[in-house]
C-alpha cells in the first residue's frame, strides 16, 4: 500500500487545503494511508480519522526547544516548546512512534548532529527524503539514519492537496504501530517529482 507519512492541512498555520480536498486528492493519486501531521495541533488528524478512519494515521509535528518532532499513532495533543527528549518520551508513553522530519534542513531550525546522537535511543524513524530539502540535507539524513540503524522514511511534507502524490512509501499492511515500524524498514521509497527547494516552515 502507498503511505505518505508527513503532510499538512488547513489546520496548520501554513496549510492550504481542507480535509475534504486532501481526501479527494488521496483517492486521485492512490494513497492508501496518510499521516496528517499539522503544526502544533492534532485536531485536524483526529477529524480526518473520524471522516476516513481507514485513511488516517493520527500525527502531529510539534515544535520543540530544538528542532521539530513528529508523533505518529498518537491520540492527543503534544505540548510545544518542550525539550525534544521530553516530547519523544511523551509520544512513546501514549503508544506512538517518534519520527524526526527534515533533520538537517538549513532553512529550518533543526537539530545539530551531536544532539540527534544524544537522542538516538528515543528516535524510531528518520526522514531521509523531504522534497523541500536540498539534496545535501537529504543525503546527510540518509547517512545518519544508516549509521544509527534507524528506519528511514520519505515524506511529502505537502502543504496543499496538489502536492500529494509526488512521493510516498510502498509497504505491506500492518496491525499495530510496532508492526508498522517493522514493515516500514522493508518499505520502498518512491519519488515521482520534487517540490523544488523552496522553504517550508
């Protein structure tokens, strides 16, 4: 199945598309699951889950004191502006997975490599392809994930419905967050087109 692990809706301050528009676009491009990861709110993802429970993975991209952290398979809001280790621990406490997006994007306030090393035992997934990052940042993330033996993921980081369907993961179906993590390790990264190297918040 096709899975997009990082996207935004109008529930994000910079998101441009309604949930209905995202659902329609997912059907057009054959996405089977999407993790809605709006900035500092889980409300859009919970609403999407109510509308399309078979499509939605509930997530949130939260601003930590350093960098940004995504929680996947969560059931409530994550408080922003905490130390990243505390955010990661909260995600695990509620049964979620810790996903680190665009870790080395120079345009966004993210982590120093040494800080990520300190947090490595709390990280489940590292985003190794984000279409808004330059090639060097994506390559650095891929090397870092490989060095740490972390599960790697491609995320579209879409902020509008029209940006969906350019990149995704192809993986087997799963029965739980931990099974998802296991299947994601063997998944195929698919990139059909880049969104360019414009800046994203």
